[in-house]
């Protein structure tokens, strides 16, 4: 799966799951602000990544995921592992 495929798929999933506009998702945008992440939505995001990609995001890694680009990078690097 290429990075562009990951970006496209992640964005589509986020639009559906969090009911936001595709245009709100830019690589540098804050996920917390765009997705209105609170503790429950954060669990939804972690579950979505786990179900879709088989990647478990440990709690200690969550603070590193600030922008959408961080999420794409994380999925890309852990998907290959």
C-alpha cells in the first residue's frame, strides 16, 4: 500500500467516522481540533486504525500523533513492520 493510498483511505474513513468534510483534513492540520477529539473519540480513532490496519497504537504513542501527517507516518511505518 502506497503512502497516497494510505492517505486516501484514512481520510475517507475519518470523514465517515467523524462526520467531517474532506476539505478539513490537511496534512498539517491538528487532528484534535479537526476531529474534536476527546477521550471517547480518541478511542474511536485508535479502534479504527486497529480494525483497518491491524495496528495497535499504545497509549505512550498517542501524544506523538498531533497532525494528520503524523497519523499517516505512523500507519505507514507500522504497516510495513
